[in-house]
């Protein structure tokens, strides 16, 4: 009996010491060391990973990429779980790209990590709903991420006129009319006013009220700088555009006409918000009047509608004489960021309404 008690005592002591040391051995610190992490790496993990994610570290096992993630200047502790989940799907990807993509907070977990995607999410006018088209276009065209965003947001990655949408009249001064958005045949603005006197020298002399008032304010301001501006062609109805467009087709052919003239219903002139000023000719470019407009029109709510080097976005050749009223706030953004109305509309109007 005495012998049995001695054995039981020894067993109790052994079990006690076992649990004491076993508990120590099962600490997260020791478990991480057992996986192969050095003491400094373990310290890095414990200092930069929430305790609720320690099990995720153990599940990952020893992986130097974890240390690279934690050492990244852009590392955010609250994104740790997504870093690891995304990394597990993209083990061959650059860690910096993974960090950038996850930090964007866009829903991209099912898209393969790449330098292209990492650059796209950093762009100011990135729209998450367009990511698949961004990647398709970027992978098939040798252009930078900013250009990809501009092209796709403007739907210019599609063939012009290949899709057609009704222009949203509720957008008021920001209504978009281009090679994808059209006005109905019977649309006539209900607030057209006539430009007269020093403000007009053309037959098409009507504009919507807000645009007309801003136009006259701009012309008056230009005059103080010894710059004489006047309208040559503003509002044009649907039937007028039918005749104009057909005339250009007869003269130059349909393909050529589409580069400088809008099809009926797709002309911005029908909106009553734009004006062709002074000289509807390429010779207007570089004149004092054209330079003044380019530098000052935005202050009065007007934008150069078809800028140089933006033909692939707007679908039209450069027109230094064509200005469109959008209001001062939008005009300033478009001017400061050197974007088109298409790009502005996609990001600030369509993107916010979805």
C-alpha cells in the first residue's frame, strides 16, 4: 500500500510539472518559434498582429512573406487578415502589390494580384465596378494606369455608338450627350434664351438660361482683358443636326464625318449648354482668344469640351472653339485635373448614384 501511495505521489508531481511546462510550451511565442520564426521575428509578429489573429499565423506556418508584410511601410494591422487571405491566393505575387490592393479597401479578393491592379487602385478616378474592364484593356494595350482609367470610365474601350443610353435630363447642367448618350428627337430645353448684341454673331443664338447668363458674364470679363468673344453656334435642334450630319457624310463620307460631327440626337448642341465661339476653324487654335478661353473659361462654368490629345476619350477631334457649360464647381475640377466631361460624369455622377 505504501508503495502504491509513493507511486501515486510521484505521478501527481509528474503530472503537475508536465502541465506547468506544457502550458509554457504551448504559448504562442513558443509555438511561433517552433515553426521556425526567430526571436526578433516573433517579437515583430506579437507587436504588429492582433492576438485574435495569432492562430492565423500558426495556420500559415513559417513563411518569410509574413515578415515582409509586417515590415512594409504601408502595413495596416486592421487589414492583417485580408493580407493573409489574399496572399494565400497569390503566393507568387509581389508583396507590395498585395499590400496596395488590400489597402485600397475595394472588393478585389477574387482578382489575381498584379502590378497593374496595384497601380490602378491608386488612381484618383478608379471605379471598382469597372475593374474587370480595366484589366482587360490594360492587359491588351501598352498604356499607363491613368490612361486605362480614363478610357474605360468614358466607355471608350467600347466601339463608339455601340451602346446607346438616354441622356439623364435630371442631371441638368451636367447632362452628358456624346457617342453613347443621346437626346430624344423631340427634346427641346424649356428655358432657352436668346443671345444678342455683342454676345452673338451666329444664326443659332439660343442657350439655356444658366448657360446664357454665364456666357455673357464670361464675354464681359474677356472684354476687360481686350479679348473679344461671341457665339457663332449654340442650340441646334434635332432636325438641324440631321441636315448638317448628312451634308458632311455626302462631302467626306460617314467615317470621316463621325470624327468631327455628331449623329442626330447625339449632338451636345441640342442640350442648349454649349457654344461654338468666334471662328469654327482649326485656325482659331493659338489665337489670343483661344488662349484666354483655355485659361479662364472654367471660372465662369465652361470647359473646353473636346481637348487636344483626348480624341480617343471624347470621340472627336480637337475643337478649340467648342465650349460647354457645366457650372463653376464641375468646371474647376475638370480644369484642375485635366479631365473630360466623360471622365467627370463617370466618377462624380454615375459612380455616386450606383
